[in-house]
C-alpha cells in the first residue's frame, strides 16, 4: 500500500512539474526578440485618459490651445511642478498638459 502511495505521489508531482518546465522553456527567448529598448531606458509617454487639454501656460486657468488625445504621439520637453511641456506630433501643437494624466509607460526587464 505504501509503495502504491509513493508511486502515485511521484506521478502527481511529475505531472505538476511538466507544465512549469514547458512554460519556462516557451518563455526563454533572446532579449532582442522581446524589445529593442534598453532596460535602463524609461518607457514611452502615455495618456491615462481619453483626452487632455493642452494649455498655453502651466495653469488650469490658462488658455486652451489644443487637445491631446489618447493614441497621439507626443514628445515631453520639460516638467514644471505638476505640468509637462509637450509637442503633439500628430497635430504639431505645443503647450502644457497636467502631469496627472501624462506619464511614463511602466516596463519591466527580466535580464
């Protein structure tokens, strides 16, 4: 009876270990295949809402000069307090947006 339990236990442990070994092997890929970006480089800038108002000054009361929509490519030139000075590469509009809605994409390196 004891020998049967040991054999069954070994078979169960072997079956449980098989998917883990397969997943590890399947995930092993050259780092160049996963990303062309260095692990030390921060991720791209993203918008955390549908749209953000681009303003002429770093103030919510300043004149609106455009709208930065999610999916637009943009460049952040500088930061001042809770504001970022950007250029919307889709429309060419430059101005300030709230840093509450514009931030770096989070990435993780596994090397």
